[in-house]
């Protein structure tokens, strides 16, 4: 079985702050200025010379599978994660696999989500179709699905909260005025301000289509920072306000996110595309 933790061959910490982060997407001719289709959470803005229909992958020079040491993480503001212990003669599910779970504060627990085929903890983060899933067993048909360590769940929950805040704003106000930006992201205006301005000025709003399913896992951590990979499934697009579109097919995209321990909680600091997060 694959290891549940992969050591990152590189870390993005701080690098995106120098170029200015934004998150936006375009669909066909519906471009949001010079920003291309990108993952959830903070990503680097595309330059005007890039093809607006593509997103370059930032591949590390090496990525090796190895267990890494963990240390005690700070308390979070979203509650305490638990373990769903279903395996064994006294379990409630006839010996079905169990594993770590998010806190009830994160979102509604659901039986499944689009593209999910492994047992685990699945939460609906937004009714428009945003989900997060942590797997309890590997998926023999998808090597990009990794199980997670119980001690990592609070980091992944902070990541999920940051992504939720982004999408909630991208589908409505397209500003960083939501107080949750300050709770879950170190500098949301630097990450999203320009992209949100472009979306509002161009008359575009985020549409999740068939949905977005986060599948994050921690690849490296210590007491002060962690690196999260996510090979997430998505059908997101910015579309013209007042229009609709038919849902498409979910496709995988990879990204890497740096999460810092600040003020007794985990908070997203930087992120960017990473093709090798998807195997």
C-alpha cells in the first residue's frame, strides 16, 4: 500500500508573495483579464503572454515517498477532529473501515460526492457543489487518492475552510470582505484582490458546474508549518453573470499549499499549481 505521506521535494513558502497571488478562471471566450484556469486556493496570476486556456504545472525536481516526523500542532478554531472507528466486532458498520474525521464545524457530512469511490469522511462545504473528502483506504483505480494521518486533520480542515471562503466569495461578492478570509488566509487581498476586481469589472461570476471535490493530504509538517498536496476534481468556470451552463466532466488538477501555525491555529499562507500532486 502507498504511504500515507509523501515528502515534498520543494516548498512554496513565501515565494508567491513576490509575484502577487490571485485565483480566477476563464471559459472559452469568457476570459477574466489575463488570468487562466487555476485551482482552488491561492495561485499565481498568469502573465499576458500565457495561453489563457492553460495552467502551467510547477513540478518539483524530486518527489519521494517517505514518512515524516510529526509534532504537536496548535489548537484550531473549528473544533476537534475525531476518529470513526468502525472496524471490529463492536463497530456499527459490520467491520467496515474507519478512520479520521473532520470536526462537525466544517460542514455537513454526506455519504459520497462526485468522483468519490473510497470509504472516508466526506463533507459538503457549500450547497453549490463544493466537497472535501479524506479517504480511509487507498483507491486501486486512482493512485492520487491518499489516506491521511489523524494528527493532520486539523491542518486539512484549515485548508478546506480557506478554500470554502474563496469559493463562497467567488460565487457572490467577488471581494475579500468576508471575515473568514482573515481567519483562514494570511493575506487574502494579495492572493485574490486583483482576480476578484477583474471578475467584477468583467461581469463574471464563479460557477462550480458538476462540482469541486477537494482530496487533500499532508506531505510534510513540523510544529510551525505544513505542506498540503491536493489532487482535486473540478468543473469550475467563471461565467457571465446572469447566464447558465451545462455541467461538464470532472477533471483532476494538482496544487500545493503552505499552511502556517499562527496565533494558535493553522492558516493558509501560499499555494500554487503542482501537476505531480496528481499521480
